[in-house]
C-alpha cells in the first residue's frame, strides 16, 4: 500500500519524538531558509532536486519534504515518486503549519 502523499506536521513531530529517523528535506530558497528553518532539515531548493536525485535515492530513511505552505513540496514528492522514490511524503501546510501547530519558535513569514 502506497504512503499518503501528505503527512501532517504533528505526525512528523510525533515520529521524531518517538526516535524515528526521518530525513527532512526543505525545498525552499536559501533566503527563505535564512528566515525560518526546522532543526535537522537539509536545504535542497526545488530547482536543484533533479541534480540531488542520487543523494535522495541513497539510504533507507523516509523523506519528509516541506516548503513554505506545502505546494512546492507536494510537486517535488510527485516528481520523486515518478523517479521511483516511494518512501517520501510532503508535510501538509509546510513550515508555516509547523510553526502554527508544532513549534511557535519557528518564525512565520
């Protein structure tokens, strides 16, 4: 059974708190990353995802992809699945939803 395309930020937090190893992939631009970030997230801007495919396909960790509001990350997850990377999900609502529902210390913009 395929994973849902999206995962709520609260579920990502629960899985991290439970000790599950997840690879957080931030597909926003560097200037956005400078404003707000999730600790442990790797910045790979959306436009560079195709070139990063080898590193994204290496390893067994689930990929949690996020952006500002969840649109870019959902597009990236669709594309990654087309490339054969099934163990990936877009964080619904992006870093903005993370800030609202998980960690208010992450600035909103």
